[in-house]
């Protein structure tokens, strides 16, 4: 997996005014730092990202999630097991339906912050506006080059990189 992502150091008082985090219908931590390989792999799948996105607003059952994301109930159950094993979702409540116990899943945190362990993720420099624009163009070209190299065979990778002014978030 190729993922180079840089996030600001998190201080709840500095980020919360800028984000409108949803208030789910269950208890969840404010933030989870996602950095482990198992967690990153779990979030690398499109279906699992869609499931996690649905759970931002409310807890849901496997059946509700299957309808929402357009996948078979068994497939969603598998993805929920992967997400649960990675510590990204959990059962937040249950209810009895006839002779069965139905589980409602929810996120463990309202916000997931992806933190890379690569040295490249912590690069902070001062640049002139012209240099910043030049680097932005180079990043865009690199992203196009990565896309152009795609083939039907081989392993799946995701490329993520950005350049932003840190002053935009303080």
C-alpha cells in the first residue's frame, strides 16, 4: 500500500471550530488516529469506506448497511468483521428480533485521522508562492503519471499526496 498522507498535529481545541462533526445516535470518541497497518488496510477498500461513511450519522444493522451501500448482506457482514477486527467499528447496541439478536454497528470515533509513519509525511517547509505553485504542478503531474501507469494486472495501490498552507488550519 502506498499512502503518503500528512495531517496536522491534532489538538481538539484547534480543529473542532473548523469541523462540523456529526453527532451520531450513539457514544463515540471524538478522534481516532488511524496508523496501524491493519486499520489502513481496512480503510483501503471502497466498500468499507462507504460503510464507515454511513455510520457517521447513525448506528446501523447489517441489513440496513447492505441496503444503503448496495451490497449483499453477507458481503457487508464480512466487511464489518474486518472493520471490527481493525478497531474501527463496534457493536453499539443490540435488540431482540423474534429469536435472534440484531446488532447495531457504529464507528469508534466521529473523526478518523490517518497518520503515516513515513518520514515524508512530516515535511514542513516555508515556500514562496511561486515555488508552492511549481511543487503543486509537479504533484499533479506525478498523480497523472501514476494513473497512466495503471494496468489490469498487478496489485492495487492508492496514491495520496497534497501540498497546503498550514495557516489555513490554525
